[in-house]
C-alpha cells in the first residue's frame, strides 16, 4: 500500500522510531567519557602520583602502581560520577548546569547501558588489582569505592544526609595512602588528614550552587541545610583546618590553599547566593591544580636534589 508521496511514511516513521529507541538504549563512548568528568581526573590520578612522591620516589617500575594509575582514570571516575548521575536524575533535571561537562542529564532508558559500562570498565581492573595489590591497599581501594557508591546509591545515599555527604568525600584522600602501602613506606598522615579536610570543605562549597535545585527536588544536603552563607563559613572552616595540617609539611602549600580556597569561601560568604557559587565553581575546579601544583613542584625539586 505504498502509492503516492506518503506511501512510505508509516514504514519510515516506524524505522525512525526503532532507531531512536535503539539510540536511547545505548550510550556512545564519547558520552561515557563525558560522564566520567575528565576535568576532575586530577582528583584521583594527581592524588596517587603525589602519594608516590611523598614516599620519596619520582618513579616506580611497579606493575601494580601503573595498573592502579590506569584504573584511577576513566574506570574509577566513571564509577564515581556515573553512579551519581544515575541517582541524581530528578535533581539534575532541575539544574541548569547539568547536561554538559559539569554532569550528565540522563534519560531513564540510558540508566542500564551506563551501569553496564561502569561494571564492564571496573570489574576487570578490580580483579587484576586484587591479584597485584597487597591486602591492605586493596582493602583501602575498595573502601574508597564503597564510600563513593554509598554517596550516590540507596539505602545509604550519603548525599541526602547533611554532614555525612561531605564527610564521605574523604574517599578522595584515600588514594594518597596507596603508594605507601604498595611500597612498604610510612603513611603520610598529615598530608592525608589535610586532604580529607580539604575534600569535605570543597564538597560543601561546590554543593552551594545546587542548593536551590536540590531543595526543589526534595533533597536535603549540607548546603540546603545550612544555606549558602552558612555553607560558605562551614567550607572555610575545613579549608583553614586543611591549611593548618599542611603548615608543618609545607608553608607555601598551606598558604596557597588558604589564599585560594579560603578566599573563594569568603567571597561566597559576602555574596551568599547560588549565582555567585556558580561563578566561583570554575575556580573551585582548578584549586586541586593550583594547590597540587605548588606542592608537586616542591616535592619534585626536593627529590631531584636529594633533599627529601
């Protein structure tokens, strides 16, 4: 029954519908990469490399270390942010900043394909690392992954629990310990505690820009609970603690953290609204590069000169 210009329209529409449904049931590799937030990989890769330098080594031939470094790129970050995007579909639909490099805006049909990608990229690495890593390092890595999963997924879903949402983000600091466990060196406790404090403060600061959309979606985060001004002071307190813990290790690093992170928190306190928080967010994104760069350059210099 295909006479005339519209004779093929029903069939064509059916094929287009099937193609759209197939597209909805799949996620392209480029989209998977976007979900993993490559701009934030420094938070995992950079921490591991800094941990190696804190052990007094610029380089290690250890296959376990390089496998771990590869895992902390796309697979691990897809676990962190993919699970977060899956659980935050309601909130992300109300957030104007989602749908690009700051986070995906997923459709219901994309949930299962994304979960498949997360499992496919994480499980092989975890099985290999279970063979390569010493038990303590493997346990710490799994604890970090479990905290990130608990942040996003029910029944724990720390994101919806004021204070616990930020405290669970100490998971970002745990990879700093892994090189020491791998190489049998003393644990860098002051650096770890400083990074824990920084991570809690940064989580609160970054969440301030989403406080309105989170509140509208019925989600109570620390930023929703404290309000933007209260969140700015709360974050600043953690940044001051992080700087104090860094001070005995490197005054220059401590000052960089206090000036950059403390400064942006005070700026938000003076103008406490979500628009100011959103404008400051790009600076928050680069704070690990700034503070990490100051610390890393000093460490590399001391290691090359044989002074550390």
